C-alpha cells in the first residue's frame, strides 16, 4: 500500500514581489519538507522571478521556476504547475499567503487512511500587513467526509488543497466542464480538485487554521468591499439568464456523473456513489429548467411543483432558499 510520502508544491505567480518572500519562507519552515516546489510565472514584470531565484539558491528542497512564454491566466497557470509535479501529493500554493509550519505534516498524515483522496483545511484571514482579522473555512469539524455528506458545489480554496497526484492525473483536465458560476471558464483548479477528490474517495478536513489567507486589492474577503461584492453577486444571480445558468449546472453535473463512473467506489451504496449523486442533481436542474416558459402562470405552477418534488433539496440550506428566491423573482422580471 502506497504511503503517499512525497509532496510537491504547485505555485502560480504573477507580479507577486510584495508578499512572495514571506510565503516562500513559510514553505522553507515546514516541519514536513516537500520534495519540490514548481513555480510557474505568468509573465511577471516585477521582481517575482528574481526573488524566487534567490530563494532557490538556499532552499533545502528543489525549486523549479518556469517562465511562461505567454500569459495563461491564474487558473491555467495552476493547471500547468500541477502537471509538472512529481510527488505523491500535490499542494496548491498562492503567492501571497503564509503557511503554518505544521501544514504539510498534518496534511500528509491524513493520507495514512487509504480512502482519503483530498485534504483541506481552515485558515486565518489577515490584512496586507499581516494582522489577523477573521477566520475562513467550511462549516465542518475536523474529520473525514464523503460526497454524500457534502455540498457538491462547496469549495475548498486552492491554497488549502492537497490532493493525491494519482487522482489529479486520472482525468484529462481539458475534459472538465464549464464553471456554471462564471460561465466563461472551465472549472477552476480548486473546484476541479474538490470534485476529483470527492469522486475518487473521501476528503479529510482539518478545522485548525493551517494558513494565513491574505486580503488585499481584488483578493478582499470579509471586508466592507467584499460584503458589497456579495450583495452585487446576489443581484447578479437574479439578473442573469436563469435558464442558461441552470442549464450549465445541469450539464456540469451530468458530465461529472459520467466522469465519476471511472472511479471505483467499493462498498458504497448506489445512492451514496458520486456518479448517482451528480446524476440525481442533473435531473433536479432539468426539472427547474421547465420553470422558465413564456407563460407566467405556467412558470408559477412549475415552480410550485419543483418546490414539492425536491428539486430544490440541497445540503446548504442557505443556498437552497437563495436559489428558490432567485428563481421565483426571475419568473416575473425576465423579458
């Protein structure tokens, strides 16, 4: 049985000179050392490469710096970095955070359980200057979770993800579906990792904050600006074409159901298998698509039917009521 001892760190960088030195120092201070860090730089115009190069000369582990010929964007840059990793496990790393020194140690130990395919953890929120301002993470206690116990559309942020490389490499990332929440991109590296990990096995979650998640500029979370953004996001969910949005959710779940069939989930009841869960979700979204007809009375009746038949049933109760409200309002404001 494989022990999953070696860890590669996949880091995507772009104009990160302001914070990256602190992050690199936190990687060097890990009690459990990675075998390598793969740094893919997306055409930085500042001192990011110079700082990484200086770090590589004194690091206790291998540092590989890859300079992209053309700008890929942060999502594809992370996929490129992960594709170059050689360790048993892949840990995704942002350029501007700080890892606690026991992060990789705690992550690696979780994979002693052969059912674990992905690890995630909570974090502390910090300001640009490093002051702690809050807590971030899923509303879970430390433990092991299968997809049957999770919200399929939850998200473990990339900087907290460690995944088996065998799972990450088991499906071509080009086959991942379109992200229904942005509609112009395929699933991001962290959504894809969350899906693959929970489709291939279980997730180990550590509620202990194992990183300091820096808030700055466009990366603000938990500030007045972010609250404003969340309000705008809710208004956006009403104003967008709900039919198109739900159709993307339906198609993504159907695709994820088919991909899930490639993983062996021995000992699971059918109704708890990832393939069944995603297929059932796709049917619920298909039912909701029937709401958006040109006849408002017909739409209201279909909406009431979806309420009664469980089409809005979700693990996340808050999200459930948000979706119900958005669908109902859209019936009356759609053109």
